[in-house]
C-alpha cells in the first residue's frame, strides 16, 4: 500500500487559489509523486469557509489574517488549519506537500502583512499547526 501524502489542492490542479486559478505541478513531477504516494488534495482556505476567488490575505505582525480590504479572516484560516490536522489524524497522514508563500500552506516564506509583495521567513497557519503535530512538510521547491 502506498504512503499517503497530503497535497495542497492548488498543486494538485484544483482552481482554489485566491485568484481562482491553480498551481498545478509540472506533469513529470506529478506523475512521479502519483506513482509513489496516495495523493490527498486539500485546501485549508476553502475548507475553512473562504470563497474562491477571494481577496488575498496576509498574516499580520499580531498573527491575525487580514485581507487587502481590511477584513479579519483569522477564524476561517484557523478553522481550515484545524480541519487539515483532523484529516491528517483521521487518515494517518505523516507527510504533506504544501504550497510555498501561502498564508495557510507555506513552510518557508510568507508575505509581511503590508501587501507590498515583501517576503519574510515564516510559516502559514496550517503549516504551523501540522508542524506542531509532527507532520513533515515540504514545499514544491523542495521536491
Ligand atoms: S490555501 Fe493552500 S491549497 Fe488552498 S489555494 Fe492556498 S496554497 Fe493552495
């Protein structure tokens, strides 16, 4: 039986990004992963209750998730992260391939909260929660 791999739904090809598009992995990589793993796509932001397309959100210095229009979406992000963790526990998922630079999924860099395209070191809300629960995370640049 293949090991399960949680994968950001946008990397899997689902149109769940804030702009209504996807971030599908190159086909060669996707095929290799499919052979090795049982891929389980999931989008924490959609599962948390946010619409697609949606106004982009960034993590603020105080930890809140605010969109570019000033709306506080912290609850939806946290709910999505909890649902992701629950899925991992239920399906015994120990490793996740998550999209970099996302306020939910990133395991390396996030935008600095000023909507000026400036990246800083940091984890997205979901990535942070999964890490705290010993789930290994890699992003699409680390495959
Ligand atoms: S929350 Fe994660 S899965 Fe959903 S669109 Fe953003 S990066 Fe992709």
